[in-house]
C-alpha cells in the first residue's frame, strides 16, 4: 500500500509537470498514462497512432490489438477514455521513444520497483486493480490478455471473490 501511495503521488506530480508543455514530461506522462490507465505494453504504446483513438457516439475510445496476443487471442482492446483524460491526451504529445521508456524505468526504480522493466509495474497495477474491483472479465477486456493469463498472474487465491455470499443465494 505504501508503494502504491508513492506511485499515486508521483503520477499526480507528473500531471503537474506535463502542464509546462515540456516534451520530455509530456512523453513520460503519455507512456505512464497508457500503462497505468489502459494496461498497455511498451511496444503497443510505441506503435500507437492517432487512428487508435476513435470517436463513437460522442465518446473517444482507445482501439488497438496487443501485439503479444495478436496471434493467440487476437482480441482487440476497445476501451472508453474518460473525457477529462482525453482532453489531456489530445493536448499533449502522443509520441514516445526509447529514452522515454528508459526514463520511466528509472523513475519506477526510484519508487522502489526493481529490475530492468520497472515501468511494466504500472501495467500490472492497472490489471491488478481492475481485476480486484471488477473481476477477471474486465481485466481481460482492458489488458487484451487471455483470461487464463489473468487468472495465473493476477488472481489472488487468498482473496475469495464472493466472501460471505452462498452460491445458492446467487441462483
């Protein structure tokens, strides 16, 4: 929980820095947002184009097929973007480069995450929280992963989903 508080404070600080319209902070904010809000992988973020943001019935959606699962599940992610977040996204850089991912990894190590893929922890935080709050189907929907992957890597067997509810009460 303490580490999550640090991540939240760091991200809120990044939100303030991006208002300066500095390209470095805009790119870092974009990558962090795509991972934290939409559970995207590095390569998928790097491949994003403006065409991946589609307006439909007055809302903007992020549409893309995760590269890692395109040959297995081929599941396209179609996720609505919160209107406030879209205002920030369309007003900032929607691009990134290798240096942005390197900087993000450094920032994550500064927050206590280990390894060369510290930035990947943002994706895991997103999936974990969606899974815990809304279940495996929503976690599958936002990540594009197969449900078996979600259950294997993100399920917490010590936290039963139904608590004190009897299954017969659900019938």
